[in-house]
C-alpha cells in the first residue's frame, strides 16, 4: 500500500515517464514512519526501481541503524549511505546534493 502511494506521489510530481536507473537518490525522510515492513520503505522502493544508490537522511536514529545494517547485506557494494541529519537550511540540502553528486 505504501509503495502505491509513493508511486502516485512521484507520478504527480514528475509524470509517468521517469526512471531511476543508475541514479543516486537523495531520500529525505527515509525512515519507516508508519511502515512496519522494511520492504515497504522508500529506500527499498527506490532500489527496486533501479536506483544505483540511496543517500538516506532521517532524524530517527533507530531507523537509520536498521537501514545501515540491512543495505550491506541485501545490496552489497552499492555505496548507499544513511545519515542522521536535520535539514534546516537550503545550504544543508545543497551540501548533500554536491557531496553525493545528486542529479
């Protein structure tokens, strides 16, 4: 269900002809929120859609720890990173975009 809603949101923003193949995705708010199954989380969704790697940012330290443990086991060597970080200024966001070459 969560992934269906995510699909609809993405389509509403960028249309239906989008691809994540070989892209680095900056996933702000990558934590689980009300999602009980990690397979329904946004980082897994983006990987299933072909993202090369995920740069996940969230304030929930527990969710970030789970993702840091999960990704190396299930997506070996993909280079995904998960950060506990609060984005409060435009420069915080620009710093991440520059550091991780987000297109």
